[in-house]
């Protein structure tokens, strides 16, 4: 049996570090930075806060926590925005990273969302 069977997945944090719940994108092999745009390919969400140069665990499972950039309604499509936060989106070409499982009241709120990922396309 491999020693890593139950190990939590981790990534090295690049410049700037990350808050718990921040959306993360790859910047180099095994290295992530905070996602900053709706077109960013999000690879994970931080399970804890960390500084540049730290290894940070990432969330597992379909229901995860993210950081709201503004009030968000339950059921809304979500994309990354400035600071690794999440914003509602219907924009063609944005990467949808999930759907809000619950509402978020304001900027900076941690809230649950259902994690999926696809590129939004106009009908």
C-alpha cells in the first residue's frame, strides 16, 4: 500500500500567498497563485491560509468553501475574480468553477458551493 494513500493534496504557494477558501491557479509545476479573473483555470481552493513559499492543503470533495466578492445568491454560477474570490457570472468564455450551495451576504464572506468546472458558452 503506498504511503501517500490518505495524504492531503498540497501545492507550493507562489507570490502573494492565499487566504483560506481562495481560488488557486497553476503558475509553475506544483506551484499555485491566487486566481484573479473569470477566464483563469482554477485547479483548487485553499483549505487554509498560507504565505508565499508555504505548502498549502487544498479542499477535497464536491462541496467546498469559497470567498465571496459581493453578495451571491444560492444557485448562482460562479467564476474567479480578484484576490481568489468568487463572483456570479453568465459571461461567455468565463470558467464556471461551481454553483453557490448557499447565499453569501457580502464581500469576504466564506460560503459553500458545489465544485464543478466548465467554460461558459452563450446559447
